[in-house]
C-alpha cells in the first residue's frame, strides 16, 4: 500500500507539521531520542512502556498500523495488544487493549532526519520523561528530544 500525504496541520503560528511520507503497515522498533534506548512493553506487555532496552527483541517490536490520514496504532509483539494512552492520555502508555479506539490512536508527526513524534488522544505529545528513565506518557505540549523517536524497521 502506498500513501500520498497531502494534508498539513498548523499547530501554532510558527510550527507546521506533516506526517512522514512513507508509512505503511510494518514491523518497527522505537528508539527514544531521550536516551538512545528502545521502547519496551515490559513484563510481556503488562507494564507501562519505557525506554530501557539496548536492542530490540519481541517486547521491543510493534506493528505500526496506518488507520487514516496521519493516525496510527501500535500493536505490541510482547502480547498482541494495542498501545493505549490510558485514562484519555493522563496515565502511562501501556499495551493492554484488544481493539483500536480513540485512546489507542496516535497522530504521527514527522520531525525530520527520521525522527517522529506521537500525539495522543489528549492532544499532547508522548514523552520518554526523565531522560527515558520514566514510563512513557502523553504529557507534553512541545517537542524536544524526549518527545521524538526513531522508527527502526525490523
């Protein structure tokens, strides 16, 4: 499937965001730019996501699923469940859902040089807080290194 991106979003008067032009359904790992570690659905997906792995394996791989436009879902290989911005984005991200709804939908934003950010249902960016040492949460209104990730094909 090939996707052509034609929509642009204006988040603020000085920031234009657009989704990456090459997203398809594929298997990926996410490397946090906060600490260079891979995102893990720890404890076979029963614990919140955290950036604490040196290399990707089963718990660190996800299906990146294009939903519509620039909306995606992440299905964890740790347990076959979808990543959720729990409590409408007000709690840590965890792979504990069997189907996709608004809490399991993320807007993906291209930040150049292979880096992307994810916006959760609450309109905030997913963050690997505390240099990646804390659980991932959707609690940021702006983007810096803690809020960007490398999509690494698997």
